[in-house]
């Protein structure tokens, strides 16, 4: 009897594996989209967004969730009509600001964490996005489109017989799929007590920039006195990449950087000593090496310096430790997004998280515990903490699917350079058979094939139909 029990135990993993099947479109579209983790000031909770696709409505419905770091217990915070996204903790951790479309356009809502109903605080004509709390909790900075200029030629044609035609007389009249003619993106301050909105940037520019931007291009100093934005200050923005960091002072601006390349993602250190930003050195590039630049605010006129000098990789995003003695940076590296710790000062670099894509980093009060979004070719994004999954919105669905991992390969290419890529085999791959091949080619050069789940080109969806997938990160791909 013991023999049969032992044999059955040995066969269990094989049987479980055999029950897994190739992913279908119905499986793929039913997976939840986890994004935007935000750690509470006390480090005990993470607010994040979960999007549920609706094929019938042709859209995603997003909701805000919260999970306890110590236990992994999660609960839904928002509901009702529309979608809710971009949760942001107030400085005292008692209130959650978020963007909701529950009453028409996207506006800022506030939810008391201890209990109570959410209330709408903004009423901007074209909605709001990207909320940033003021340090004293009295207001929120948001970005909103406005009509610019107020009186336009097209208005004269929209009398009794209005037209949907657009008139533009310069560039940039469209950015990807967004028509920009006749409008600007401005930075507003929204008072949380009264809901009053004030345009802080009433100028003929998009603030922050809409092109060659970074990972959050608005920041405010810990004492609440200074606001930095990334803005393209040139008259024509479509023929160059000269984005600079500007200090916002009422209706006027003071340019902080003079670099001819793109500068973005400004930040202040929590102790208010350092001002930091990301920078590409050369003009006209969108995929130059991205440097982490620091300026010491205690100096009279601080000269920014490259904190990543001598490195051949780029910083994609970063966040300060709470004690201002280190920075955690997301660095694309050979088809993966790894997390590095950079000491301040000294600037010693230590790789602390590897494998797959690890983004949206948040740092705990101990300056070491990291909360971040993790994904790979076999795992849709989930919130992770300290190397382990904290949320599990897709676990049950993935347990039924056969998702072979990516395999890395390399070869010697032009000029004797090493070139690398990925291959994806279908479920039940038989090495004695021949398979049809799908060869994917990425655009760019500002990009690379990565070990990620991928909603745009999903390797598993190709492989599930019996194809072998090949992706080469050719010369000029980022992360190498």
C-alpha cells in the first residue's frame, strides 16, 4: 500500500502539469491589470489600481485596492460607475486622493481611510490627472488640458453649422493619437477645502512636457516652497528634444538646466538638500544614455553633476530613500528592468532586485524594504515586496495555463559585436519537430524586447498557436 501511495505522490506533479493548457484569447482578456502601487507614509499599506477588461464595452474598468504589507490581506476601496485610478496618499496617511470618472470627466476625489464616503474636490473643464500632494496637505497639484488660446479661428466657423474640422498653423499639432491643436496642458493647484483650482502655468507651453518626458515631471520641495517641472521651452517643439527643468514661480518660470538634450523627472531629496533629475546629454536624441543628475542645494549656485558617471546603462526612473542617503533606480539591463541602490554621497551602485521587469519602486521607512510592480513573460504584473508577491489577482487563472519561459540567446553580429535576443517555444514543444517561426522586430531605437508580460505583443499568445517566437535586440536597442 505504501508503494502505491508513494507512486501516486510522485505522479501528482506530472498530472498537475498535464492539466495545464495553452492560453486562449478568453483567458488573456480575463486577466486583471495590476498597476501603480503607492506605499503609505507609515509603510503599512499599499494602495494600487486593478483594471478589469470588458470586451463588450471595449474598455477597462479600474478600481483602487489596498493591501496590508504585513499580512497580504487586500480589499477593494472604490466602486460604482466610471473608473478610479492614480491613488496618492496624503502626507499624514489619513486620506487617499485618486482620479475618478464616476461623475463624467476625470476629477480628483478624496477618500478618508478611516471610513466615510469619497468626495469630489476638482471641477476642471477637461478633467485632471497625475495628482501630487502639497507637503502640508492643503492642496493637490494636477495636470489638465485647457483651450489655448481662448479665442481661436475655428470658433468663428462654429456658428449655426458647427464643424468637427481642426485648424492648425504649426507643430506639434498631434502627439501620437492625441490632437494638440488648440489646447495646452497646464499645472493646476486644487485646494482640498474649497475645490478652487488655480492655473500655476498660464503660458503658451505644455507644462509638463508631452514629448520626451520622464516618469513624473512635476515635483514639490519638502518645505512646499519650490515646484519643479520638465518643460519644452522652445517655440517649436517638434524638431528637437530640448526639454529643461524649470522652477515655477507664480506665472513666471526660471530655467534650472541648460543642457541641449532632454532633462526630465525632477525630484527633491526628503531632507531638501539635493535636487535631482534625469538627463540625456546630446541634442536630438530620444535614446541617449539617461544620466542621474544631482545638485547640492546648500551650495550657492549648485552645479549639477552626473551621479552615474562611468556607467554605460540608463536610469529609467528613481526614488529617494526617506533618509536621503540613497536612491533606488530602475535600470534596463539586457532585456530586464533591475533595481539598483545608489548611495548618496559616494554613489556606489548595488543591484538589489533582478529578473523580469521591476518598476514603480516605493521605499519603506527603514530605507531598505522595497515595494514595486513585478512582471515577467510568464507572470502579469502584481505588487511585490522584498522579493515576494504581495498581491495575487491572477494566481488562480495562471494555475490552469501552460506558459513556457523565455530563453535568452546571443550571437556575434556586425562589427564583431555581441547581439542578444529571446526565443519563446510553444507549450508541449517537441525538439524533433519543425515549427513555424514568428520573428518580431521592435521599432526604436528607444526600446528593446524584454522579459515582460506585454499587452501589445504577447509572446505567449503567439506561442500558444504553435509558433516559435524569436526577438532580437539589434544594435541600438536600449539596455545593452
